[in-house]
C-alpha cells in the first residue's frame, strides 16, 4: 500500500495546478523511491515529467509499484479543499479503486478526508535520453514568466539564443518585434535573482510561446528555473524542488523554415 | 513559417 504524508499541502497543490492545463488524465507511478508522473499533452508537443522523491514525504511508505490513474481536473477539485498549510496524506491500497486524501489543519483540530475515484489509464512511457545540453540557463522563475508573457503579446513563438554574451529571447509578429537579453548576473545578497549561463556551444532554437507560458504555471514551485537547450532536441524547462524532486517540461522545437 | 515538431520524434517509446 501507499502512504505518503506532506507537511504542507502546498507543494502537491502547486504541482498539480502547474500541469492540469497541459495534461488531463495521467498515472501517478508510486514505488519505494517516490511518486513519479510522465505525460504528454494531447498534441504530443510537450511532455511533463515530475518526480516527488520519497524524501519529500514524511513518512513515505510504498511496498510495491502502484499506478494511480487520476483525472487531474477531478484531483484539482479535491485539492481545492486543502488549506495550503494543511498536512496532506495520500493513501492507496495495492490495487486501488480510489486515492484517499486526508487534509489536517493541526491548529484547528480539523480533519477532512476524500476518496477520489481512480481510472485505468493505458499510458505509454517515453525514454528520455540523458543529454549533455549545449546551454543551461538558470534564471529567476518570475523573470521567465514575465518574458514569455511579454513576448506572447508580439508573436506566437520565441527564439531563444544562448551565446557567451548572454541569453536572448526574441519574437517577431504582425505588429513588430521585441527581444529581451539577460546577461550573467550573480548578486551575492540575492541568490534568487541569479542568472547563470553554462555554455559549451552557442545555440538558437524557436519554441511555441503558448506552451512556455503554460509551463510558467509552475512558477510558485521554485524561485529559479533552468532552461536546457541543444540544437534540434526538445527544450527542457526544470523547476527544482527540495531534496532532488523536480517538475520538468520538455518542448519540441519548431522546425524548418 | 516554422512548423511545430512532435516530442515523439525525439523521445522513443519505452
């Protein structure tokens, strides 16, 4: 059986919130290392990969592999009933029909309990190759959100160009064009505002802004976001969580001319 | 204009 308790429901609420508009039905794959999720959006342009490691929970217990087939819209409805600071416990039997969720507000001695019906989801898993990316950009997640939102007003796509001088986001549309360039920036007193560019070779790729703005719904999960680019492979956008857990998005580049 | 690639052409099925 699965039993996984989070000190605050916040993490799980924000993670589900971040992906619910991209994927609808997906399996939460539970085993002794934690809770993982991999799902593509309907049009097979983007892939979500989430890993909540066992260490993120206390306690965490999962004796055997359990796939929890969940409709994220339904899960969102249930999670709305959880206070951000409530403790959240997920429980399921070995071959479950339901996912049991318990929210506890210890200060108020209030306990709420929900059973969410599960579904059989036949989902194909994709193998994501280990990639040595040409460019890895770490930047404030709020800045990335601002850039994608601002450029969305200009065009439906953005070209991300990483060079030794910095990273440039540029869009060209009917009304004109716009660009934002960030240079490496490491303020000692404000680590959350760091912009770091690791570059093995310059790279420029074009992506759909519709998807990138969608990924930015994960912004509350982490102060920093990592963008990993290589020529002709999907962009990886990573929101790192405590203890090595993560929420990653992969986006296929635009191709041809 | 550039076309949108599919994630499935980059990542293979397990």
